[in-house]
């Protein structure tokens, strides 16, 4: 059947996959260099939290506008600008020290010990990176809505979202090695430059489905087979929907709360696990390559398997949203295993690595499905904006998690019990998904698509 219909839509999915891989490679370089940079510059956990939360806060605000911009500019142009900007932002990290010195001098902040030049420079670099990276998911979800019928969207989303896992896997395999060979600046320069390679393929292969000369008539008909709002002609801006209008729907709030509660868990796993291995097991540099590679490799199963899981319920006659919510309930239970990470950590560092890997895998399964609830219920002209609203909420949730984590770690480190801080944070990571699911179910108990936009 695939040969009869055609499969060009999966070429587009592969482009989204590689873009997401680059996205996560770029954002994870700093966390892997954190043990070295904190020794080099004398950072506290709270100062590192300020740097990391600058990315999250800027990302949160930018997500709101990124979705809007992608809806207005169109997928092709919106994605192009996003990856150009975030690749520049990634490269700029290599120049964070002179940037920080320049900002201190320019604004007359020299001598303010509370804002070291290194911290200020990295905060600026993270902000630039965040503005660009905010465009990835609104553009990718919009491209999926354009190129896939509803019944395939969660699977396609799971595939491209697994790029986050691949990026997370490649980062610990490459960044410590690059740092060891050429220094920390080279890690930012080399990894940051990869985005420009992807850009060539994106511009060459992506057009709207009905303008795509490589796609067959049968595949185009299949793509539009269950869509209520076929794509408008061209890649021109479509009529936008106001944020205030979107906020009147419970469907928007369900997605937004789900992202707010759970995105911070993934941020925590990305930004703090190298520090966790150092704090509890004195592992740094290339020592962390194998455990982090194993942990993030596990998330591949969750991303792809989680995206395919709802198909079981949809094939049994459930509406896409209802089937997804059933799958998400089962997925939300899995992170509870993270509660055992600290109690069993005394056996071997592999125990928390494997248990956190299971929890992180469940997050990716959850993520593939929660993103797809937007295209289940909203017309394509509003998808980018709704994803942006939810992404902003997720980013703000990440800021809160990161700031609380940094404060807890410094507090308990001073007391000689830093493991208590990690126990508190892992407990939140374990229960966040069940809380999110319950609230989402209360807000939207059954499938109810938006038809009046």
C-alpha cells in the first residue's frame, strides 16, 4: 500500500528528525561542559542555574512568538530563519568570555562580583540560542500537520521527536572528546556549525504538499484524506487566530498545563545529569560518555514506540484524541520508577542511570502524544500558535524546575547532603505526568475538535 500511495512524506519526516537532532545537540553542549566550566570559572550551582534558566525563560517567551511567526511566514521560511539563528547562537558560546567582559564594560558593571563576566557572557549566548531553537517544534508540528493524515501524525511526531534522543546520545559521545582534543570553545564551534549543513537539504526538498513536484497525486490525496482544512495555495501567510481567542478554549489550556508540568522534567534530565554524576559518583569528562549514551539511547524506544502506541486504540474505534489520552495514562505511570533512583543508587551508578533512562523514555513517549493532541483538535492555521503557547508554558515550567534545583543543590551541598536535593527533584520528576494527565482529562474529557476558528 505504501508503494501505491508513495512515501515522500517520510522524506519530510526525516528532515524534521535531523533538525531536531541538531537542535538538541546544540542545547546540550553546555550541560556536558558544566563540570569543566564550573571548575574553570568557579560557578556555583545557582549561577549555573541562572545560565540554564536564561535559556529556558527566553525559550519560553520566544515559543509564544515562534508559533505565531511560523503560522504567518509559512513552514519553509519559518524553519529556515529558526535554524540560522540558533546555529549562530550555538557558535557564539565560544566567545562568551569576551562578550561578558564587553557587557560589563559597556554597562558599567565592572566590579559587580555577583555577575561574573563568564556567567553574563554565557547567559547572553544561551538567550540567542533559545530564540532560534524556539522555532523548531512549532515548525515541525506544522510540517507534520501539512504532510500527514491525522492517523499517522503521532507516529511521525514520535519519529522526528526521537531526534531529541539522538541529539542527546550524540552529545556525550562527541562533546567530551572534542573538549579533550581541542578545548571547550571548539565544542561550541563544531557542533554549532552543523545546522548550516541541514539548511541546504531543507531548502532543496521542502515545499507545501500541493506544490511538491516529487509527491504523487495518490499520496497527496492520502495526506488530505482525513483533514477538514486542506492547505491554502502557496507557502503564503495564512489568516492568524488571536491568542486571546485561543485561550478561550479548554483544549488550549489542557495542552498548556500538560507542557508546563512535564517539560521541566526533560530539561532537568538534560541540564543536570552530568552534574549529578559528578556530585554523587565523581564522574567527569569522558567518564560520563558511556552512562549518558546508554541513558539517552533508551529514550529512542519511548519516542518511537510512544508515538505508535495510540494507533492500537485508534484501530479499536477510538477518536484520535481519546486513543491518545488512553495511551498517555499508561505512559504517565512509567516515570514512577524514578522514585527508586536514589534508594538504589548505592548499589551502582548504573541503577539510577537505567531507572532515569526509563523515566526519560516515558517522557519522550508522552511528548510525541501531547504535541499531536494539538493537531487532533485545532485547524492547521492555529497549530503553530497553540504549540507556541504550550511551549511557553513548558519553558516557564523548566525555569522553575531549574532554579529550584540549583537552590536545593547549593543548600544541601553546604550541609554535606547534596543527595537529598536530588531525591526531592527526582520525586517531582516521577509524579509530574500523572498530575498533568488528570488535569488534562478534567479539562477535555472527550475528543472535541475546534470548528469555529
